[in-house]
C-alpha cells in the first residue's frame, strides 16, 4: 500500500456545494489520504475534476472505479438517494469505503450495506463527524472523568436558516422518503453528538412536524409542496438517568446555531457554535464547577489529529475523519464512526419517528 491511502471519490463535480466546502479542501491538505481517482456522471465533468484536483484517474462509472487496482478506498459524497449503489459496488470490489450521512435512504439500506461490509472484511467510515470534533472528544472525556459528576439534565438546540425557499436543484429534499431532511440530517447529526458525549437514550417521546408546507423556488418562481419535517422536538431520559431535551429546527431567518448544555451535581458544560455540532468553526467549550461561573476551557492538543496549518471550518472535522479512516485501513482498528454507528443512529431516528407518529413514550 502507498504511503498515503489512494482514494477514489464518487461525487467529484467541481461545482459541488458541500464537497467543495469540506471534502475537497480536506483531501487536498490531508497528510494521510490522496484523491487518486475522481468519478462523476459524465466523462467531461470527470476529466474536469481530474485536472482541477490533480487526480491520476477519471471515471464516469463508479463500478469501473471501484474495480481499479490503483485505489485502496472509495468516498461516496453524493445525494442521499444515490448512496446505496456506489457504496455497495465499492464493498463488493473489496474496497474500504467512507460514505456521507445518512448511510442510506432508510434503515434497511444501511443494515444491508453494513452486513455486506462485515462479510467482505473492509473498513468503513460514515460522515458523522461530530464524533471526531476535537471539542466534543474533549467534552466526552470530561464527562467520563467526572467533571460534571452525576449527570442530571441536558439540552441541545440547533436552529438554522432554510425552510422558506430553495432553488429547484435542491427541492428534491421536499420528499421525506428520499431520506434527506431536518429529521435525518440535521437532527441526526445533533442528537448523535449528544449520544456520543452523554450516552444513549433509554426512553424517548417526540414531536416531528412540517411547519412550512410549501417551498418557493426563486429560479422557477413556483411554490412546491413538501412533506419533509422542519422541526423535531425530542424529550426523554438517557441511560445514565439524566433528563434530555432536543429541539432542531429549520427556521426562516437568523438561526441562532448550536447549543448543548449538560448539568451535573458537580459541574456544568456548555458547547456552542454558529452552525451545528458537526461543521463550521471550532466549537466553544465552557465549564464551571461548584460555585464558579462559566469559563472557557482550552481543548487539549491530543484531540487534534491534523497539522496546525490545516484548513479551518468545514474541512477540519472531515479531515479528522479521513485521518482516522486511513488509520483503520492501516491497522484494522477503528476509532472513527463506522457503518455500525450509522445503523444505530438510523434505528434511533426510526424510534423517534415512531414516538411522534404514535404520540407515545417509547423505550429505546
């Protein structure tokens, strides 16, 4: 195997929004992974990507790329409904694979891909990058080593702009069955961060709602109907016994971003950011014990896995994820969120939806 993991990237269109903000700059700066091959849906855009990123190979068929002996692993960074086929092809070709979250349109797809990866013995990673955030790794350690003592209650809120209008190339997300909406993506990331640092839920109640039933397409000047949820309110109890409340909403204007609060007998931790738990600037961590007031806590160097000059913002946690993915390929030991992690979250989101649909509190 080469010094760097040789990666084939599905979804390498140079005009991609999310990949352009995160994956591309992370890979170009990565000390552990190189973009050896690129794949888009057309030969012209694939060649454009190859030249733009300095990749060795260009493909417009992900199956051909997955079969190449010149790559070690595949990244699947395309729309959620299209995750399944290229991920499956990579696994069947014996390639290690990193797929964005959600892993599939639904839990069944995620379970099938996870079982296939286990059978083929390949390493996996899923884009739940809150779990590799230096700030949240530190908060998890603080809780585990007793900073707050017995956890009594916790809350998370995340409000981001979004539900009134979208251009027509994004209104496919209005169909909830395609698996890309506020419940699956935004709430998935935010509630996964809480479960990562504070532990799983033991009981849950929920209200999932669509507050804005039509989106305006400014490019077509049309309104389109949507059944995708835009507000998710979760109330429950963690396995530790702590009370928990989560509200994630897509709001019309001036979303206030991300805030997690954890209160225990001995201390308090507060984590904030302008966007969400998994992306944006480095999260701010504050803490207090006893009668103290909240003060900033410095994140120890040991939770940063990247060079000091690595791009900040959206690329950073993605870069952390690629570094741990490369480590798992070299060592066979996984410290990154894997497909198993994804299946657990898919199942929990199903439970949240069931609690909302039935109006009942459910055991987890």
